[in-house]
């Protein structure tokens, strides 16, 4: 959330109908396979967003922020 926001929690993922973690991208109903964490404005706090393998690569290519990728283990 932006500066001055009153919302205390934002979820950067969606829950699929079967209860699994889903990709954050609107219109994508694929299960998430990775978290891409972004450190914004050099603040030591990570913003984590869930993506499937088809989405999220653009985040990793953004040179304005520090990123890390964490794979989500398949529990099925």
C-alpha cells in the first residue's frame, strides 16, 4: 500500500478454488510456483508476490529494485 494507507494487510496472491496458492496476475488461474520478493526503495522490508512460471520475469528484470526469487515446493 502507498504512503498514508490505512490498510494493514495486502495479499499479493490469490487462492484457487481447490485451496492452492494462485498466481497474482489477473486472469491467470495457474497455481503459483514461486514468490518474487522486491525490496522497495532500499527499505529492508520485502514485498512478496506469488507468480506462476509464465509470469513474473519482468519483475526480476527491473533494475530499480532489488529482487529475489523463492520457489514454492509442490505439496501435491
